[in-house]
């Protein structure tokens, strides 16, 4: 509910302001101080979100020649589609859609051949570091190249894959009604889990991101999606309806994970720093928790899905893909095509997250250009390539550094980055709901304010509690500073240890800074609400003049 409300109201209010971004609405409706703080907070949060998202793709594709080849092929396919629609056959959307679909299917089948070829497979068997560099380069190209050449056709192509996959998975779950093997509660309910430490409240609510409420959605709902809306009434279906669909995807993702045997799930998702580096050590550790798993069984499963190993594949994507392949193979083709379904699922997830990366990087680039335009006007021109290249490089370098930290952290960078990702994502949603509530109250509709105030209050309770615990909790597996102190007192001094201590302290400082900035926006918003409701301040919203749509006349004429 909270996610649907946020996406809808931010999209609606942005449409009524000629597609203004979230930060521009904050500056116009909350105030200059709130607008400036919102800008700094949002650009910081974007950097962390993109870094953590990229890390998920790296963990899904590392040492996977099939997956790496398939995803790599979507780039030239997207370029071909862009050129086909722009230069060769303008306006022939159906033709380019059919071409893209056929080529993607060929890329999936070609990935199987690549993975089985001794000569070609090594070229696409990439390490995490190599994948990180490749993804950073892709992010720069997606931001700097014309939108019609790479970003738009690749996102358009991924839309077909995503919608088709969602439909197939929903149908498979309804028809097969797969058995859920994960128990409702495990021994890790006390917060000692191997994947993410911490109790259900607040950490379950910052771990679940896009499927519940996502601040990142507010960035796309403002400034980007409004430019694609024909009529204002469409905002309800696009904003509220699309978020309902994503919530359904989240539920199906949990089902896909829970159809796995618990031992298999923990083997895939537990970092090597917790369960051990070797397959035998990991199997023994997980079995000791009461969830039986064997190295031979995991190797057999890896071979069935066309992977070299499934141990320590943190990030969620591989576990979801294995569960999804299990559901599909039970109804369509059996175990013989399980590898096809697995890599189809990996491609689905990677395309999903790469869409976040390229769109988010481009939004970040626009925000930097807007800020630099106050220093020198030409830097704000979105058509001036020196500015495009410079700002694209800055935003990519920012999130790329977080990605590199996650890749190089031997204790599993996802363990520190993902909680930071969740906190930042929900803090961004807090900013969005503050802006939305402010606009509702200034419109004279204060009786409807609880629609946004209730999810806002929940977000404040969750994110502020989680932030405090991540900074100051005495458990080294939860608190950044506690982990840094343990490393400083128990480890032999080395460059590696010093870097890990620095990363922990940096994460704590970033979390504290962002919480303080969001708290400042929240307090300024509350003061404004009280002033308007009490009558001490005249409320005026800054909407653009109403313009009747031309589409009705064009469609009837």
C-alpha cells in the first residue's frame, strides 16, 4: 500500500508540474533549505543504490559464461534495434519487437553452446572484478550515448522479457502450487542469520526494497515517467497499478526461494566468510545448523543449471533463478531444460537491475548538470556533450567506487552494502512522502494527508531504528563501528584490514549523515504543515497551468 501510494502521488504531482524532479518539487514546495538538503541526500542515495544494485548483477554473473554471454548479447541487440527503428525502418515498432525477441531467444540458446565450448567459455567466464569494470563501462555508455541508441531499445527489449517472465511464473505457481520447503520460522529469528544479521524489526523492512516501498521509484516517477504520460488519469494505472504488479513479483520471488530445500538456499546465499571457502566446509557448516546439504548435491544442481558452482552466490538473484527454474522445469520440459530456464531467469533479473542502473545513472547525470548549471550555464545543457561526458563520468565513478568496495571485500561486501542500500532506499522514500504530504496539505486537502502520513510514519520508525543499530549496535555483525573495533583489536595489522576498517567507518558516517539530512527535511516539513493547518501561513502550491490534451482530437481526427 505504501509503495503504491508513493509511486502514484509523486507521479501525479510531477505531471502537474511539467515533469519536475523530486528535488525540484522539494525546493518549490518545502523550501530552499529543504530543497538543498533533499538534493544532497538524493544524489548520495542514488550513488549507494546503484552501487549495491550493480553488485547483485556481479554476483549473479560471475563465473557464469552462459549468463555473461546472454546479457552481453543484449547490448548489440539493443543497438541494432535502436538503429533499425531510428534509421532503417522508422516507426516499425512491431517489426523491431519481433526481431529483438528472436535475437534474445537465440542469445539464450547460444549461451548454452558458449558454456559448453572449451575454446569460447573462458572468454565469458569472468571474475567479479572484471564484471565490475564491464558494468561500470556500460553505465557510462548508457548515460552518455543518445537515449534512442542504447538505453531506450534495451529497456524496451527488457520490458518484453520481464512481462513474459512474470506472466509465466505466475501461471506456473497457480497451476503447479509448488511445495514450500522453507519453514515459517527458523532458528535465525533471533537475528543471528548467516545472510543478514539483525532481528525481524527493523531489518526485514529495509531488506525488502522494490517489492514493498522503494524510494528509487520516486526518482523515476518524477522527472522521467511524467514525460511518457499522455493524460493525467493514466497516472493511477501507471503509478499505483505498476507498483501492485511489482509487489506481486516480490511475493512470487519469495515463493521461488522457498521452494528450494533450506540447505540449498543457505548454501547459495551464505557468504564464504561465514560458511567457509570450500564446498565441503560450507556443506558441513550449513548441515550443522540443521539444514542438510551436501557438496555432491550442490555440484549436481550446478551442473543441472549450467553453472560451475552455486556456493556463495550472494545477492538473491541466483537463488531466485534456481527456484524459478525449479518451478518452470516441473511443468515445461522437465529437468532436461532446467538450465535454459535458470539462465532465462538470470537474464530476467540482470535486465531488471541493469534497467535500474542505466536509468538511475542518467537521472543522476541530469541532477549533476542541474546543479552545475548554477556555476556555469552551459554545464546544465543536456545536449552539450562535454557536460554530458563529464557528469556521466562523475556519477559512474561515484557508484562504481561502492561497487568496487563490495567486490573486493573478502568478508562479503553485500553484507555491509545491502543494509546500507535498504536504509538509503527507504530514506529516499521518506523524502518523497514528506514532499507528497506537504503538497496535499498546501492544496487544502489535509483530511487526506493520512494516506501519505501513515506510510511516512512507518518508514521513519523503521529506517531511523535500522540506521541507529547499523551505526552503534554492539554486535560486530550488525554495527559498522563494532565491526571496525573488532578488526582493530583482533586482527594482525595489514593494508587489507585497514581498508576494511575504513570501509566500516565510512559506511557509519554515510548512514549518520543521510539520517541527519532526512531528519532536517522531516522537521522542516512538519513546521510547514503546522503553519498551514493553523492558518499562520497562506498555502500556495506551484502547479503548472492546466493544458488540455491534444491526443483526443488527434485520435478522433
